[in-house]
C-alpha cells in the first residue's frame, strides 16, 4: 500500500505538508509526525495550513513548526516544493482552505493520505483507508513501512491524534489495530494521562460557558432521534469564543439517550453557516455533507452552506429526519417520527 508513497518520499527533497481548514488534532499530529520523519531523512519540509492552530490545540506544536499560509510570503516556497502532501482532508482542494487555491495550480506531485473517502481523487497519488479510525493510524503505518525512527515527540503527536479522532476510543472505527498502535505509541513515550489532560482540559471559562449555552438552546426532533443547536456570531462574540474553538461541540448531543444524529449550525463571520453532523454508525451523514459541498465520514461530517442561520438549520433538520427514516426502520411511524422540539 505504501510503495508508491515511499518512493516519492525517497526521490524528492522539498516537501510541503498541509491539511484541511480549521485543523483538528488528527490533522496537526499527522503533519508534525510526518514532518519530523522527513526532516530526519534530511529533507526540506514545511507545514503550511490555511488556518492557525486553535488555541486549545497549541500544546501539540511546542516548537511552533506549523505555519499559517500568507499569499505573497509563501507563494515562492509553494512553487519550489516538489511534493505536496495533503493529510486528513477530503472534499477536494476546497477542503484545504485558502491555500488549496494555489496548491491546485502547481505542478508538484501531490499525495493525499486520509481516512475519509473522496470521489474527487484530487491528488496524483492517494492512500485512503476509511477503516482507519484516524489518519494518524495511516501515518504510523507509513512510518513503520519506511522503518523510521519514531521519536517521543512523534509518538505523542500521533497518540493525541488517535485519542481525539476516536473520541477517546469510543467511536465506531476504534479497532484492535487502533489499540495496538496506541499501545506501541505508549511504549515509544506517549503518556496517556498527561496527553489526555492537554487534549481535553484546555477550555477557557468562556468556551465552557458557551457549551452550557449551546446545550441550553439544544432542540430535539425526529421523535428524539436527533438533536440540533445553532450558534450565531453575536453569541460567539459575547462569550469571547472563535469558531475554530468549537471543534467537538457537535458531538455533545450524542450523549443524549436515543439520539442517532447531532447537528450543530454555526454562523460564520461572512454570514454562511458551518454545519457539523455527528451520528452513530447507523445513519451515515457524509453523503448529505457531500451534497452541500462538504465531506467527512459516516459518523462525522460537515459542510459550509450559504444562507440564513435558522433557515439552514431548518433545512438540515428536515433532511436529517428524512435520512434517519430511510436508515432506521420504524423511525418514520407516527409514534416515533413526531417532532418534539
Ligand atoms: Mn481525522
């Protein structure tokens, strides 16, 4: 599975690594681990993302290796790169954010490593395994396949990536392989208690209070099989929270008994709506997200939709209700299908 990628890594010397917009810890951990590996091979490597590392995620990059793309400043560096590596991003170059516009035009060889399927196949080479619980599982495989030294910093980055992308080993794709890899990462120096604390206990008081607000305005629909919340820009401002900090907010609704899909709609500064969908595996939500120009996988997907916040939320709720009815027998019958918002 890795032969072609290994050959590309060996043959070239100037690499650019990037990932999806508003990168999560799987994206960032993979970038850092792969960059360190390439650096140890004597390669030139630059991690360049469209968006800055969100405040609660900064612990993963103590050496500040990850840079934010600035058009004029980095365009030369981008043109000089021989290989562009896109990690953890599906949905075409659009999903990569601002930097995707220029990356889609360069002649460098592009490689995508991901655990989300993408019908667009937008890179020259791709290794996609949607059975992997995190892209970090694939990066670990790649490092093992290249007989790389995995340093403690690399082990920590990959551990945090897997820990968070599996919801602390609770999401459906958590597998024996997930646990075997994390066991090895612990042997290589990753400390679970320390890293869990860094990954999860980083809320500002404002962010925790905003979570309280979101739960307060949460509505139930589809006979209790879905919950949904909206957050507008005024609310984010009032709590002093940025949109990029809302990473796992969409999944809180999944804690409600009987809920199959949790929806979060967040108004963006440019008056669009960022829709995040979480589900248990029985209702795959990625096709809906793809229909709206987004992506993701069966149990976690998202898209940015043009429209007014509450109109978009209404539309999303009714589409998800219909989706639940097609996937869950009996969900559409009057007793269970009634709206109880
Ligand atoms: Mn991921």
